[in-house]
C-alpha cells in the first residue's frame, strides 16, 4: 500500500536536517529500466526543479526521483537551477544511472536556496536506505504541513499501481503545493505515461481545492517499469487506466481531507450548465469562495453564498451563465432553492461532509469538485508559520 | 461630513425590527428634483432590488433611495420582486413622488423574504425622521457586520460631494456586499451621473478586495440635485470629477479598513506588466490569495507566496505573463527579490499597513489594489454567524 507496491520499486526517506529533525529527503527508484511522464503546475513561476525535470524528461527515460521538503528551490535564480542539476547528478552517480534519468522535486518555502551541504549527504543516506519496504519512509519525508502520510496501491489483474503524495496548502487545480509520485509495473512505451496520466489527473487532482492557491512546484509523476510482465491488450490498457484513476482519486481525497485546518469536506456538483467548461468554472468558484468555505466551517447551510459564488464565476473575461429563476439548489439532497424560489427548508449540515448540488436548467454541462472548509486552523497554520 | 453634506439632501435611519434592535432602514432624498446614475454588481445573480432599480432608473430621474439591512431580498423569486416594487411605491407615496423616482437597496442574508409587515412601517418612520442632519443615522442603518459607519464629504469650490457606504464581507471588484450612496449639489444633466461615476468607481471601489467574493446586491449610486447653483465650466467639471473620486476613495478605504476581521492593510502595486489589463489581473490575484493574506495577518514577509500568486493570475483563459528572472519585488521599499535573485534581506512588516510592489520588467502595464489580511476573526465572523 505504498509507492513501492508495484514490482521492482524501492524507496527511502531520511532526515538530512533541512527541515527541523523530521525526515526531509525521499528517494524512489525502479530497479529495472522504466519510462515516465509528468504533469506540471501551470504557474508561470516555475521552481528550478521543474525546469530541470522538463529537460530531463525530454532527454532520457527516468529511473528515479529524489524529493526534499523544507525548501522549495523556487525563485532562486541561477544558483537554484545549478543546485537542482547538482542534486540530480549526485543521485545519478550513486545509483549508477545517467544524470538525466533522475528527476528532482522540492517542496517548502519559496525564495530560499537549498542547503546543499546537508542535502547531498542526505541523498547519500537515502540511496543507502533504499528498500522495497521504504515507501512509508518516503511518504513521510515529503510531508510539510501534512498531518498524515498519503499512500495508495491499486491491484489490477496482473499488475499494480502504487503511489504517494503530499498536499496541504496551495491546493488547487493545475497542481498546487502538491507532489504525487505514482509507480506501476504495468508495461508502457516511452511516450505513453503522460497519455494515461492526463485524463486521470484532470478528473482527480485537477478537481480539488483547499485554498485556491496554485504553487510553483507541483508535479504528478508516473514511473512505469513493466516488471509485472503482463501481456498488454486493449482490455488490460482499460484496466490500467481505471486503476490509475482510482489511485489518483484515492491520493487526491487524502490530500483534501488532510488540507490545512480542514474540518469539513464538501462535494460540489454542478449540472445543467450551458456546457462542461462553464460547469467547471462555476463549481470551481463555489469551491474557492471564502464565504462558502467559512459557512462550511460553521456548519451553516447559508446557501445564498453558494448562489452568490455561482453568479460570479469568471469565464471568458465575464461570468459564467446562471439564471437564478431556473436554479435549483440542494444540500445533502434537501432542496433549499426550487427554480428560484426558497423552500424555507433547513438542511442538516452538522456532519463532517456535505453535498452541495446546483441544477442550473440551462444545458447539459456538468462538473464536480471536492473542496474543504476554511477554518480557524487554516489561518493559524498559515499566519503563524512560514510554511 | 455625511450623505447630507451637499445642499438640499435629507436622510434618516430608523429601527424597524428587521435585524435585531439596531437601525435597519435608511432613507436619503433630495428635497428638490435630482438626477442619478448607478453602477451595479456584475454578479449574474441579481437581487430583486437591483432589477427594480434598473427599471426605475430607465423610467425616471431618481429623487430618493430607501435601504434596508438584515435581508438582502436576493434569490427570492417573484415575491421578492413584488416586495421591492411595493417598498418603492410606499416610499414614493409618502414622499409625494412617482414610484419610479425611488430606488430600493437591500443588504443582508440571501434567500430570505423581506418582512414587509415590519419594513413598511419602518419606511413611514424613516420618512417622518428625514432631516438635514440625519446622515449619520442613515449610515448606521445600512451597517451589517461593519463596525463603524462610513461617511464622507468633499467640499469643492462652490459645491459639495457627500456620501455613505457599507462594506465588510463579499468585498471585491465589480461591487461586492457594498452599498454606496453619493450625493452632490453640483448640477448634472439627466444622463451625466454615470459618466462621472464610472471612472471614479473603477479607480476606487473596483480596486479593493477583502475576500474576493462578489455579492448579488451591490450598487454605487450618485444623486445630483444642482442645488449649489454653481455655473458649470470645463474647469468646474474637472473639479467635480476630482471631488467625486476623492469621496469614492475615502469611502472605499474605510470599507477595506473595516473589512471583516481586518488587522492589516496592504497596497499591491504592479508595474512593468505586458499591459494594464495583465497588471490588474496580477494585482487582483495577489490581493485575493488566501496564502498572501494569511501571511499579512502573521506579519510574515513570506514573499514567495506573492510570487506564487503573481504566477497564477487568470488572464484570457490562461495566466498573465511573468518571468521570474526579470521580476523585482519590494516590501515597504525593501528589495527582497532582485531580477529573480533573492536578496536575503528581511523587510519589516510589523506595522498595520504594508506596501508590496512588483516590477515585472515586461512592459508598461501598471495597476494597484488595496487589500487586507485574512485573519482569525474573518473566519470567526463568517463561520459563526449567518451574515
């Protein structure tokens, strides 16, 4: 049930002293040749490691990924880029692979240089510690304000998908302060990982939000080494795609559930929008509204705030279409607004999860979103601590 | 120093029992014929009163505005619309003007019907209480979670601009849970108020943010009755436009300073963007980022979060342009990032206000934004109370 659940993957997590005394350097590698693909944060400010990873993925098939927490190595100029390259090169020399076969991920504070005098010895320890049962250590080493390690494994018929992720703040579509490493022993060709990854990520990691912020460091990586030896058919491809999506879904739910200060999870479902793009714009706007999220925190079915947010969803330079008189709104299946008329019924939102469903009556567009409340602890965590 | 500072305006504020025991019905009227114009919230969900006001402004020159707090009369269907029309008609009959000459504003909880059995007697009390010194009462009656009444007056050479506003939550460009009534004795023609209002509002009310939320009820109204008798020239028009902008600036600053839970004000200045529209997109994104705002609350110059936000500013379906290597960032005039390289200098952000300036080095686009921190009290106010 970890990033090493698939055959021929090893991992480790060690404390290099970058971030207090916790584990802060993780390593994942395939013991046999692998292929890989990644989806990157769309933030225009890209951490040095992301720039290095783009170049490395273009140059060679990846076989390992080294990850540090504590320092994001973002907005660090030429020194930061050189440090990311040096980290990959040092790891590669210890593993006996080419420098371009090692990917580098960093998460933590932006604008601070990596302490190379601690990171490089940490990499050496991580290489020494590599083990088939090292997935939990690796998942712990990538945590920042996460309170729980996030791991998954999905067993297919003759193959396995494993994975780990970190989340917590800056969680938002197009990848936030979120890192996810997925591994599989399913056989893929050189250019196939991204083709399988994209639809799985769009439906999962790209449909969650904790605070609407989008980090400079995020990446979802898939490494595939074919070690299962399974014979590929269209049916096994379909089964692999499904398993990958389940693994992404599992990790993305763990991320939201462990979002900074989260006490309530909410599923936002929008149906009947003009089209799917408008539905997603509206669902996203509701999922990121501070007033909606504070009401969730207060267990207050203050549905007017949902309507307010739905009516101001940025779309194409204006707002997405909504006609209040045709709109029906449900909280936990209880209708609070029936085609524009309030029903006066008070739904029960006392639980730790809440389903908010909006039917717009305008077309066939649907979208869903997983979000969380905005709590006092979210403010405490982000106001008190340079995370 | 109020909405009645200009000649021939009267106002009142009374307690009608709509919202606890505080004043909750305000009335402002010109004692002589006036002209008026308004800018409306762009939210696709428009409160009933806004729909009525559009119709009334198209049909007649306004002479009075009646405002209730406690209930927003938004998402209230046909009954809500009828109640807004009835409120205008009742006020008009008491004032001896046409129903279309009365505008109606509501602010408060969405999805609840106006208690007409209390509102209409309240209107009668408000009409009886009208007085040239009733501006303060009116400003108090429109408060919801505001902690202070917001009033202004700007004396020109031979004319005056007065005003009042409410703010607090859902404060965001394109008008939020914000109401502002501006009055002047400067002489304007029937169709001129909106022409003067638009540039003043764009530079002030439309460049502030408390929580990024945008309400269904917002409106900025200008009533002009010409009672000053001043002879208009191009020079007096320029002076009037300047005075109107100062009044809007004053009220908008009061709104942000009294935003829900606000403890820190921040001026966001973006220069060197590709163009002004991209500069505004970037400034807005920084001003609304929960991570930037919680760092302000914590008096933490965590400037990486500013860069993160700047790099993910929605623009034209993608993100606005920024090149981290050309970006310089200052906190209170201290350079923390110099064309992509961190300086390591720690600025002092211990005070109640903070100036954040980003120079992108890409073009001539500039924009500024006034925002606030995201505090524990913001969450308390919006989590604990159905406002």
